[in-house]
C-alpha cells in the first residue's frame, strides 16, 4: 500500500493523539465559545438547503453472473472535483471523497434557497450528478447505484479489480472479511478513522447483526466465515448473528442527507429538535438495507450496523470494568448513534436521557456565558476522543479543534456552527435517511423533509416528545418491515399553544396519513401548501413526491428493503436459508440498475401513477383530516405564510 498522504498533511499517530487529546479537547471547547460569542446575535440569510447522496459503483458481469463493487474512486475524484475547485459555488454539482473506494458523495454545487420552485430542480440535479459520474466510466459493464447497503458487503470476491484479503496486511481494521485496500486511497482521513477507532477500542471493531430466520436457516446459525483461529472474533461472535469486523461494513454504507441553514442560532436549535423526532420516522420509511455479507437480516436499515462498527468505547466506558481515570466516563452509546438531547429551551423538559460530559468541560462553556443546555450538548461531544488529527492542527486554529469532535460524533442530526470566515449560517443536518434507488424517490424524501421542517417553523409546531421515547422509536425503526409492522411514539398535539406534549403509539400510516385522533403529517403539509402561492408546475412536482411518501406509509407500496427481501425470497435459486448468493445478488443488482435507469418499472416500489405529475394528491377521505389540521393551526389563520 502507499499513496496515503494528501500533500503536506501529516497525521498524528495514535500515541501522539493520546499525548495531545486533552489539549485538543480544551482548545476545541474554547474555540467554540470564542466563535459562538462572536456570532451568537448574527442573523443570516434564511433558508438554504441541500442534499447529499453517496453513490456506489458496481460492475455487472453477465458471463460470471456477478456484480462486484468497483474500487476506483482514486482514479476519478480528482477530475470530478476539478470544476468546483476552480469555480467554487458556480457548478451544478459538488463531489466529496467517501470512506471507501467504491463510493463517492455527490451534492448540488450550490445550495437551494427559499424559492419553492427549487423543488423542480432537486431531481434533475440528482440526475445530472449521476450522468456526470457516469461520464468517467469507460467500461460498459459499470453502473452507479444509490444503495444504502451492498447486499454482499463482507463476502469474498466482491471487489473489482479483484483483490485478495490478507488479514496480516490489514493494519487499520485487521478485518478477516474486507481488505484495508478498499479504504479511500487519496484522503488519509478515512484510513485514520478506521485505524484510530480500532486502536482506541484496543481490539477489532465488530457488529453482530441478527440473521433473518427463514424456513431452512440453520438453528443455531453460526457464522461460517469467521476464522476458527481468530480468538478475538470467536470471543464476541453470537449464534444466529452475522459477524462483521470491518468499519467498511459500516461506513461503507450510503445514505441520503439533507442540510438546512437557519436564520439564527435559535431557529437552528428548533430545527434540530424537530428533525431529531423525525429521524426514526424517516429512517423506517426509507429503509433499504435488508442484507449484508450475503445474508438476509432481521433488520432493514444500515444504522445499527454502522453504530456497532464505529463503537470505539473501551471496557470501562462500557461499564464492564471500573473507569480507569478521571478523564473517562461511562458512555451509554456508540459515537455513531442517535441524538441524546433537545437543544431548544422549550424542549429541555423532554430531555429525560442522561447526558454524559465532564464537569471541567461544562465549566469552560458556562464560564464563557454559554447557556446550560447548549453547554451540555457541546460538552457531551467532547466525551469522545479525536480520530484523524494532523500535525498542523496543533497550532491554534479558528474552529478546527472543535470540528475534529463535531464531525466525528455521528448522530442522527448534526448541529453545525457557521464556519469562520464563510458566508454561511447555522446549519442542521439530517443523517438517518437511507438512500433510494431512483432520483425520484430520493427527491421525494428530500422534499418531504424540507417541507415538514418549513411547516414546523411557519406554524410553530412542536413535535417533541420525551427523548427516551425518540430513543425507543430509533430501536424500532431499524426492525424488519418497521414501516408496516411497528408502532412509533408520536406527539398528538402539535399546536403552538400546547404546553404539555401528549403522545401515542401510532402506525406509520397514522403518523403520515392521519388516523382517528391525529391529522397526519402530510395533511399538515397540504394545509400549509394550500396557503402558499405556488405555480402549477411546482405544485405538481411536490404532489407526486408526497404521493410516494403517502403510499410508502400506508403500505400501498413497499419500502426498498421490503422489496429487496421479497425479490430475494422469490428468486428461483434462493434456498430459504437466508443466504444471498453471488447469483441472486447479481440478479438483484441488475434489477436495481434497471429500476434506477427507468428501464424497468417496479410497481412494488412505485406505480407509474405515483410518478406522474398529476397534481391529484388530496384524496377525498382526507377532507376530514384537513378540518383537523385547521383546528391545530386555527390561531394562525390569516397569518402570512411563506416558504422561507
Ligand atoms: P458534510 O459532509 O459535513 O455534511 P458537505 O459539504 O459534504 O458537508 O455537505 C454539505 C451539504 O450542505 C450539501 O447538501 C450542500 O448542498 C448543503 N449546503 C451547502 N451550503 C449550505 C448552506 N449555506 N446552508 C445549508 N446547506 C448548505
Ligand atoms: Mg458530505
Ligand atoms: Mg458522506
Ligand atoms: Mg453530510
Ligand atoms: Mg460527511
């Protein structure tokens, strides 16, 4: 291996990081305080937003009936980013390196703004991104998929060009299933993340993913790929679970993220809270990860797999042994995990989960005038250790030390301060959504989240319920077929005059489309839209997206995960033993590429009727619901409503 330094960037070793980490923590917190106090009263141009989609490159080999992941980001990331580097903010697309060589992240070149007709651009821009990436392919077998989890990720022979996995050469992960060679080859940060988490944990990272029990699945199922001579794996593997041991099994998964700029810090804190509640809901609705390492799982999302594989806590932090020194804390979650607390003052009363931090960190923040609630959030970020640190960072940088921690706390929602010197405000990033196969579906999820957050802000609706219930929703959201089978806690009184949150367990259909006591989020959105001045074209665009979300929630169409599971289980070669063979995977991947390109229609996922821009969204049965919505928003009637 080689080629790992980006120009002058010299990364610190694990031992050096240990030496400097306390300094980096104290400075990171001080940097936040200084920056915050400088900008806290500043107002920014309101609503800007954008999406990110991680693309995966695969190759369809029709003779061998295989569909390996193509590892070539290193060959194309340079040319792909050139235009943006020359002309920042003036390109249609923006490209970012990702964890592994088969992935590249894409975004619109400029964020969208407060014009509602930007909804007409989202899907088209996603298509431009696909076409642009495709233009760098010279092998006609290569395809782009926006998958969340590659079904055979972790099996032998799933990479192109083929590579052998030599465990003894996997310095960063020590994985028996994925060679370190697939870690991003041009940006050392990614390799460092893998190496530092492994070193910090003091053993290999791992995740035991529950296998889906089919009629012929061995009972107990003992993962046959785990080497018999690897005590480290044998010690932690569990019967009836698929044993994963590379961070690439986690961070090598893709997703759809949306980022929103708020007009000031207060609005950002409100936005953060609303998105925190929505996180498990949209995750379940977008589920698209029913398998990994060639097995069907009992879960449908990537979330718990990544969470496990980024869990770098040590035994004392896990509560298995007493804490080793005064800098350590008992930590209840992986650094890749759900949000722990609400940030807006009105929701502090729903913060019923223990927030872990160090008193000396909290004190720095409080002494600098940061309020208790925000101080606890920031201090909590600093219970984690820094991962990829470069030598030049040891000098005082404006916000770099803070970012070192903020950017490696991978929570469902991220609170992002304005970068110093840039013309950018407070941003909130929604991170749990699983990517969908088509631009149409990805655009639908994006627009749904954008609209819902606008509705909450415009009508001052509050979705907050006790945080412990959001946590329960997260646990349920990953389960197999959660969108149809699970119930989720959801607030029933959303209106601004409501003081005490009431919530009920509801089905996804009730939450999205409305039930006996709840009007349904889509109806609230409809109500909002009916008060906006929107041109017919945009109205039609939005209506097709909302129809899709509605149909996914009602079960009229399947989630991507349920469709994939159905495809696999009805494949003639499937033996009902939970195994997703190379040939089944090839057929599935091939079908996915056909659906993505629109060559094949898949009515299980969306019917042609759903995709048509027909503007016929509001069905009769929802008329009554709209009256319900009028009730919640009645005190706002007559108030000017605008999109931004
Ligand atoms: P990260 O990987 O940390 O999320 P990226 O730069 O990859 O950061 O992604 C930024 C996302 O934020 C993109 O979706 C982009 O369109 C969006 N974005 C860029 N500028 C703004 C802004 N001023 N306000 C809101 N979103 C923005
Ligand atoms: Mg990004
Ligand atoms: Mg990414
Ligand atoms: Mg992002
Ligand atoms: Mg990122």
